[in-house]
C-alpha cells in the first residue's frame, strides 16, 4: 500500500465545486496567452507588466543547477502569468532553456528583473514539488516577518478550498531562493510549492487553481477580507 494519499481520499468535494471548477477554467484560459519575451545571456524569460503583486516562476523550464540539468516545473509559468493578468499584477517566468538556476544563483539577472517588476509589491514565487502528503507547502524565507500577511491568505484559502497545506515543511525558502533574496532587499515575499496533481489531475487542478485565484485577488486588495485565522504561533503545524 502506498503511504501517500490523494486529495480525493482526504477531502470530499465542497459545496462550491462548480464555482471552483469555473474559476479554475477561467484562470486556465488566461494561462494560454504568452507573455512578453525578454532575452538575457542566462536564458530568456516572459513577463506581464502591471501594478500589483508579482508572481514568479523561476523553474518553469529546464535549468542548470551546479552544472546539472534539472527538468522544468511544467505549468508554473502559465499559472504565474495568468495570476498576474487576473489581478492586474506582474509576472516573470523563465522561458526556453536556462544557463543557470534563477532560484539558486545569487544575483541572477532573473532576480534583478523580478525586483524591478515587483516595484515594492509582494512577490509570490511558485514551484512544483513531489508528493509529500500535502498539496501546498508555504515557505516563509529567512525573514518570516516579510511573509507575514501573505502566507495567511494562502493558508486560509487552502483550507476553504479543501487543500492540505504545510508551513516551512519540506521547503522553507532557503537563503539562495528568489523569496530569500527579495526579502534581503526588504521586499515582502513568500514561496509556494504546489504538488504535481495541482497541475495534472483535473479535479485537484480546478480546486488548486481556484484557491490560487481567490488568494491572489485578496493579495491584490480585491475582495480583500482578512480573518486572521492563522497566526505566527501556527508556523510549524501541518494542516
């Protein structure tokens, strides 16, 4: 027997299943449009320019970490671009093969561009993780106070949408990440690791993308209601 469980094993579909499926489909349509391509010697990236939060996908395509090729996290780039369009925010996602790893290389040109695009707004850095028993891991980075007010939104929406989540486990956004480096410049940032089924399994994808769309709206101050259900005392708990 597999030690892992699926989303449907744990949480039955909620009463707003149809609404969430519709929201997921709307975000998927926005994800189909390409971003504006920008070139760099380390590899190109696509952007969306706006005036709200920045959504980042540094591992959207194949990249090189310490000389070893790592497969891209397929779907993170389109999701980041779609969330930017959905909220009138900004996005940056790697495009075509990279010469390095923007989420590992200190001072990566990708990071510099992300910093400019963020323009002082919060950043949400999106990744995919292998099955860990939760659908969403929220990494606070080395300066948790600069994730405060961000992570709670995604935690609350995950619970409301029937996703299991954890905070700082198994990924806490270490010192080399986009999240950490932006925090080092005083920017608010948080890292999100979504499980593969949130991109490949239709029921889970609809639910996860609905959660992301609702959280992004709140983050952008659209339909923004903070319940403060989670506090800093909850940081090491898994839901």
